[in-house]
């Protein structure tokens, strides 16, 4: 069974007059019990990807599914309830220091 599915994720941020494309067309499937490491240079979108999977942000485009539930279609209350009851470990290296 799929734990996470990300389909064509795009995430953009406005910084003044500049649009920052943190993620562009990212798709990924992660099976239950599978271990995944997300590595890359600073600013490549690792934390943004984890925030999207954790339901802390909504993507500019694309879909995020966690255990079959579409987080991008949930309202804020539904999203908070789902995330609170989700049992998984998502962390960045900052939490390891």
C-alpha cells in the first residue's frame, strides 16, 4: 500500500518582484515501510517537499496523497485532524542537531 503519493507538485513563493520555483513537476510514490532519504543542496526544495507531505503547506499545483487521502482537497479543519492522527516520522537535519 502507498504511504505517500505526490503528483506533479509545484510550489512557488513570491519574494518581492521575484517568483521562486521551489518545486517543479515533482512526482514520487513511497510505499508503507519504505525508508527514503531526501538529499540535495541548500535551497533545492527538500524542506518544502516534507512540509507538503506533512500537510503543513498546500502546493501551488499538483496533488499530495497520504494513505489514499488527498491533502490538497481537504479544508483546513480536515487537514489538521488528518495530520494530527497520522503516524509517521518526517524530519529535517535541523531536528537532529
